[in-house]
């Protein structure tokens, strides 16, 4: 009798332990770019998801953007990548042909998801007619302006229909000198491809041709736009040179630069500014132009927890998850209904709706084609290096643009 009882107890214990092991939460990892806004958003999204899915634990892995794709690439090569991760178009174009991203086409159809409800850039999500990444963020650029400095100088705030001439006029009125020393600048003209692409597009130019196989940087429209940007520094003195700013500090946060180019994912940390500020649309010249790009989420093709990873990735597209992004000012939500709602467009700061209206009125994808995506990192770096010589005054803008175009064409040609 005692032996039978012992066996029965042991059997019951085994069943109990096996049940406990089976019911333990599955852990998945969510890889994101490490910045304050995105981390707040991702942690809150994970927390809300886990409340509804107690059987799944989501661990947010935040990696600085400068190291992000190196670490992701190594992890994929060794078979140990994050289950779900943010992914941009440049890396998407490399990872999908290598078989590193799970094909989500059938799952999207079975879940009844309507991608038309989202802002989707096909070259960041599709490959040979199949979908490998879900929409997550829309990254828009706009002009941030210091309302306190504008009011002090008696300068009217930018309007939707302002122009390059208006930008220069306002920047001149907002630039302050003490003797021969400039202590406040009207605008920050940055040697950065996103700003350059916006100005170039506004002037009717392009970074590369429509096929993504030839640089257009040395064409007249592009050179004129780059010349205007450099003139703001060298000729008009309304923009500081990089050497005139504290290293590693956002120029706008110094309270000494009245206008800068800002991005929808940089709004949250700027809320800490010790002054009133707002958001304005880009000025136009020959036409409107505004650089934008999207960030998607992908699933690791060799991940061990595909079902759990899919549930979380699907949740990131939901109204709840996208509203968290809107409320925390992490980026512009890809879900159109949320991006257009008061959860995102309401102040502070004034003008949050600009990011949405800018996209609707004249966004230009970065870059233009799947072909160019494969060379984008090298091409944009070549442009920055060559144009830095023009920004410093060492060479002329046409000379720098010609050299940049030659290098970009070599980079593109090497990929053909």
C-alpha cells in the first residue's frame, strides 16, 4: 500500500513539474535602436503586450544605431539573432536575399491585416512579391523653430507656404552679433544627407536617377541646392560652422540657434528644451520636398519562437501599440488613423501635425529604389565626406559635388 502511494505521489509530482515547465513563459527578444524615446515606447509596448499574453515574455534589447546592424548581422550569421527587430530599407535589401527574414505574406493574409491602413514603403518591406517586414515607424523631417527667439526678434513664425527666400530673411533677422563674434544664429545648415536630399528635391533635383544606378548630385538642380546650404554658412553667416558649436550637443538645445532640421523621432528629447518651440513645414523653392523613410519590424527566419514572435510583431501594428508611440512622441506612427489622431497631433509641441501634413504634401522616399538601397550607406557617406570640404570653404560646391558624384557612381557600379 505504502509503495503504491509513493508511486502515485511521485507520478503526480512529475505531472505537476512537467506542467509547470510547460506553462513557463516563452521569452522573445525585441531589438531596437537605443535612444530615449524609442526605449520608452518599446518598453511600454512590451508591458502592455505581456499583460494580454502572460505566456510570452518580451525582452527589449536596445543597441546604439552605430552598432545596431553590425550586431544584428553577426547574430544572424551565428544563428542567434533577436526574434523581432527594427529594420530599415538599407539592411532589408541585404538580409532578405540571404534568407534571414521570415516570409510574413501568408500570416498577414490569415490575420486579416490591411497594409493599406499603414504608411508602407514597398522597398523596405517587399521582395519578389512577398512581404518580409511589417510597418512600424514613419520618420519625417521638418523645421523646428525657437518661438522665444522669434518673439524676441519680432519675427513672424514660418507658415506652410514659406520659401527659401523667407528662410534666409528670417535667419538674417534672427542672427545676432556682438562685435565680430556671432552669438546667435538664425538656422543650422547641416552637412547631412537627409537635409541635403530635402533641399535638392525642393529645387527639382535628385540624389540618384529613378533607377538608382546613376548619381544626380552634380546636376545643376542639386548643385544649386547644395550651394544655397553652404551659402547660409559661408556667404550669409546665418548658420554656424560645426566648429562653432559645442561637440556632441544638439544645436537647437543650446538656445543659440533659432531654426534647425528636426525629425519625428527626435521630438521627445527636445521636449526638455528650456524654451518654447514649434514645428514648421519645410520651405519650398521650385516645389515641395521632404526626406522621409520608414522603419519596419522583421522576424528572424531561424528564430525558435516564431509563433510568439509573430504575435508580438502583429501587436506592434495595433492601434494600442501605435498610440503608445504617438503619445510618447517616439516617431510618427505608421498606422494612418493614429498618426492623424489627436493622440499624435495635439500639442505640445505646437505643430505636431506638420509631420503628417508634410508627408501628404510632398515626401520623397530615402532612397528611391531597391537597387540604390544596397549602396545607400556608402553613397551617403561619400556625399558627406566630399561636401564637408565645401562646408569648410576648402573647395567649391561644384567641385565637391562632382567628386561626390564620381565616388557614388563607383560605389553603385561595384554593386551591379
